[in-house]
C-alpha cells in the first residue's frame, strides 16, 4: 500500500510561494532538462493490450519524442524497442499491425520480433559480422490491466512500484479494469507549457468558476473533494452530488469521479456512472505547446447513448480547460512578475512542482534553479 505524503508548508497557511518560478514555464533550457531528467526515464502509456493479442502483433507509440514499438513475439512474450532502424534512423514500424518480421520502409533492413537484425540487403560481409550487435534497441515493457506501458530507463522502479495500489483505488470506486475495451483515441494540442496543463489537471479550485457542468455533477468543495499524494502518483476523488444535473452520473457501478496523474505525465480519468476510463500521456511540444492523447475505454454496461452523454460532458470540460491554460500561458510568458501563489486546496500542484524541482534544479543554471 502506498503511503500518502504531506507537502511541506501547504495546508498550514492561507497561501504559499510556488516551488518554481515562472521562468520554468518559458525558458527552453528548462524544457531540455525536463525531457532528459523526467520524461525519458518514466513509465509511459503506449496503447491497448488488445492490439497485441496474437503472435506477430505490434503496437507503435512514443515516449516523449522517442518512438517505440511493442511486439508480441512467437513465444508469446511482449517485447519493446526503440522504433528506430539501426541503419539511418528511420521509423521501422509506421503503424500498428501484424507481421512475422518488422521491415524498415527505407532500405528494407528487417528485424525479427525479438529485435534481432535478420537481414540487411546488399550489405555483404561488411555488415554480416555486425548483425548480432545491430538489433533494435530494447526498452522495458509492462502492463496494467488492459494497458501497455514502456520505459526507456534500463533500471529504476518497476511499473508495479509506480502504480502502487492504483488497482485497489480504482476498484474502490467500482471500476473493473479487466472488463474495459478500447473504443476510441482523442488527440489534442494545448497552447501552453506542459506543466501548466498538468497543474490545471491537479486542482479543482477552479471548478466552481470554470466548470459549472462538472461542479453540478461532482462535490468540488474542499470539504468533499479528496486529494492524495504518493511518491509516484497524485490523485483526486470527487463524490457525486446527491442530485447531479447529468443523468449519466447515476445508476451505474462507478460511484465517484477518480482522477490520477502517474508522475510525471500520464493522466487516468474515471467518471461516475457506467464502466469507463480514459488514459493518456501529456508531452511538451516546445516550451509553450503541449500535445497529448486520451484512449477511451468502456465496459459492457456502457451503451452507445450513455457513452455519447459522458463524452459530451468530458469534451465540454476539456474545451474549458484548454481556454484556461492558454490564458495562463499568455500571462506567465509575458509577465515580469516572478511567481504567483498556491492555496491549500492546490497542494497536489505544489507536490508536482516539488517533484519537478527536485529532479531538474541541479542541472539548471544558477539563476533558474
């Protein structure tokens, strides 16, 4: 069981100074360190396990800017690799699919599903002796229920250590991970620094003002809205109002909203009602732009009418958040103010900032750290 951690200084005062300054949201030197120190070593969601059901199946994705491919080998094992040909760096697999081998579309270098280089046309003895050393570069892979994750770091915590008691937490609101099936993927871009997008996700102080629909379904006051932080996960849980405005939120097996950030950048969202979950990563695409996607999964009890109702609700909240973070980025990027304030009900935001600072400050110039 994960142990909840207390964020220093948050909750005992009416407001506190943020851990990082606004320069961290606009300086490209910070972004370079964040990608190297935070994103590359982290476990990232790649895609649905259901697309790796048969031998020969492969699933493409990326970890930040780094392309990866996960295969189902002939022996049934899941294997992960950099999706980068050892010849000239081309993507090897361009899309999900099924094939006995992976063939680079550039010069037809061909790899077995265990990553070994099988053939390199017209290369002769110059390359033949190097074949054993020129396989696809491996990455770690693991699963959580129906989800496939990968990690570039050769060591460090396992996915089980990162997710901790997440299975028990989501089961506690009535969700059955094993019964979920992928329905669709929604890709998006946001005109803000990736951390502003994440910080907005981690607090509901803005919900009564900016999300009236959400606030009419969920209990968002600080006396009801529950926050929890563990070393690898930041979570919030929203009880359903006694008489919610949206019918979709009642009558199903999921009894509360349950929202989680697997540090540093994988979001997991569960809305009340019938069996549902969305999951996906958030990636920086420059210092003032964020890209991401959410894969939406549903259980057998979620009929088409219910899904459309819940998706409309989810889309409204997402569109409102895009406008909020765009405005925050515009203010932060153009301001000579050093920083703002953090309130007690934003303590997950403070925990995230502490996490980013502790991982990156030592590699930044003195004026930024």
